[in-house]
């Protein structure tokens, strides 16, 4: 399930969706990789949940492939 686009060009995706895009990494590895200065973008907290900007996640994955 994906959140609808917010109308400001910010498509948000949840942990499970980011996990699928990054090869099914485990939760601990995933959060370690999103630490400051690492390759994954920092999540956005909305209420009690974390979301990531899909364009930032895609850019981070593309940068790794180069």
C-alpha cells in the first residue's frame, strides 16, 4: 500500500516498500544503512510511522549502481 501523492511532488513509501526496492534487507541492516552519512536517505516521521521519499530512495539506489 502506498500513500497517495501529497500534491507537492512528494510520493512517499513505507518501510516494506523501501525494503523491497533494496533487495529485502533485514530491518536492523536497513536502519543501520540509513544512519547519517550512509547511502539511504533519512526517513520522514508522520505520526508514529516512518516514510521515505520515493524519488530519494530511487536516486540512492541509482548512485550505488554507478
